[in-house]
């Protein structure tokens, strides 16, 4: 099966990057990004031992979730921008919200969540217009807001550098995110995708979000 071969290759690359950085494999969580792929992709990846899954759109995952059997221990991460009118549904569908970027969104999630939600703050480190995420300067206020929400557990920071062929272009963004997390004493760093996750691990990623390298190219919807 292609997925199991792809997973072996990704695992080899994660191990090698951990070795280069003097880190243990267990310090990195592999999140399988299943956006655009059907529910079966999640079931197949689960059968191969994966437990963390990333989806970008509440609506897409809402349509997919009924097709999933019970998957004990599976954790679903929302890694795409969360519109406030979708926040209630998001708290039903996901265990982890990686894209909290305003105090208002944090407050909504807190009010709507029926169980404790793990939260990452999405940080925007580039000047790209289209990107969501909080400015680094706004982190203290955002962190205080999240910490004031008893149903939210703050894990760390998440970012997505500008797209580039060359993973070395992403490295300065990864380094900057780690410096911010260190400065704010946050343990988790969600950074690195199929093309640049090794650099991310070398710079301290605790969560890598990998789609293409596992499931192949996404066909545009
Ligand atoms: C799609 C996506 C990924 C996975 O990207 P690949 O290049 O397919 O590995 C990771 N993080 C976010 C936020 C994404 O939107």
C-alpha cells in the first residue's frame, strides 16, 4: 500500500532530523493532514498507527466525520482558520484548535466547548496579506485571554511560513517561532509541512503537519 510506504519514508526522515538535532523521536508528534481526502484516508492512517489528524475546514470535516468508525485515542486538530460562526461546531468536532488568533475567538471557544480544548495560538510571522494569525506583539494579550478561559488549555504556538520550494527559506520563521515560545514559556511548537518538516524539527518543532508526503498530491476541489 502506498500510504504505508510513504509513512515509512516520512518516519525515516523524522528520525534522521531528530538524530541531527539530538532529540528523541517521541518529542515530535506527527499530524496526518487529511484535508481534501476522504474519511477512508483517516481510517487507513489510523490502522497504520497514526493518532493525530489535521483538517483545515470545519465544514469539510463535519461532512467526513459521520463516515468514521470509533477510533479510540484519535485526536483531531483544526489547523485552518476558524470563522467565528463555525466555532461551536469546531468544539464538537475537534480536540485541538491550532488557529486561535484573537481574544474574541478564545472567549467564544471557551463559552461553547463542552469539554476542555487544547489550543495553539497561530502566529503570523510574514507580511503576507492573505495569512491569518496574531502578530508577535499581540501574544501577551492573547495568552492572557486564553489563560483566563478555564476550558482552554494553552499548549503552544503554530505558524505557517510563506510557501517556498526551498526548506531553508522556512528556517528563519521556525527559529523565530521557537524564540517566541521560549520567551513566553510555551512548550509546544506546531510547524513544518511536507516540504520543510526536517528544518522545523531541527529548529524545535514538537508537532509537524504532513499531508502530501503521506497521502500524495491533493487534487484541487
Ligand atoms: C495543508 C496544510 C498542511 C499540510 O501541507 P503538506 O504540504 O501537504 O504537507 C499543513 N499545515 C497547514 C496549516 C495546512 O493548511
